[in-house]
């Protein structure tokens, strides 16, 4: 198991930016695919972005493509989500997650992620 702690959420006006961080401890962080998901009130959790274990490959939900950037620093055991041009519909709790499989393939399926953080609230005002 890996322990994950998110930070960086907050209240921002539409059009603004935030950078989320997810610090990992426990198993070797650098060998696992990492993802960001979000859950808005009354809605299902949805995929946002994912990055492979080396950082060389990423994939995004269509709703955030071109606005959000996922990255990782394996030396710091941290994954980031840079969010630009934020919209009110981006308001949600953002959670990071670690894939179950050592050096697995990129995936967007929730069930493929075995470790989850508690989440950080992002609120975008109009």
C-alpha cells in the first residue's frame, strides 16, 4: 500500500489557476501509474488525468484536455495537477490514486487504482 496526501485546493475565480500536489509514501512511488480523479456533489467520481510510472506518457479526460497538466517528480515522490482556465464545472473534490500494478499500463478505470488519498476541495466561482 502507498499512502497519499493531496494539497493545493482552494477557492478560485473562473479563469484562474491552481496547482494540486499529491505526496506519496510507502511502496516505491516511481514504479506506479498515478491518476487524478474528481467527485462533484451528487455526481459519480470521474477520471481527470493519468501519468505513467516514468512520466513519459499522459492521458486526459476530454473535459480538461488543453487546460490541465499532470506531471510527477519521482525524486520527491509527488504527482502534480496544474489546472488553468478553471471553470465553475471543475468544482469538485480532487483525489489522487496509485495503480495496483507495478509498472502497469496507463488506465483510466477506477478499479485499477488501489490506493487513494482523502482529497482536496477545489471550488471555482463564476
